[in-house]
C-alpha cells in the first residue's frame, strides 16, 4: 500500500468545520481512485490520508483531471479555509 497524508491544523474554533470539509472531499477523491481515511491526532491535527494499492495507482490518481465537482469544492474551501496545511508526506507500507 501507498499512503499520501495531508496534515491540517484547524484555526481556532474551526476543527469541526475542517473535519466536515474533509468528509465532503472524501467521496470526491474516492471517485478518482483513492481510499480515504480521516484521523485526528493527539494534538488535534486532522490527517487526511489517501491510500492506493500500488505506486502505479497513485500515479494514475495524480494524473487524473479533477472533475468540475472537485474544482468547485476546492475553490470554495480555499476561499475561507478552516485550517492550514502543515505537513504532507507519502509512505509505503512494508508489512
């Protein structure tokens, strides 16, 4: 498995909105081929985790043209974001 993780830090009082936005994005990314998990760590940061069976599947996802629905979602999201992106990383599961 291949994982791409986006770590978000919510602005004060807006964590619920950040989680709601992640939940809205989840089916959009799943339609493009990702499996999505939404997690909150002990510091309250939201981890938006997308997984793929292989690096080839990840590459197909990266090459996919965003749908109008995805573009509209991100235009609205970034017009007044509920948090800031603080870290992005990719990992490969080894077991």
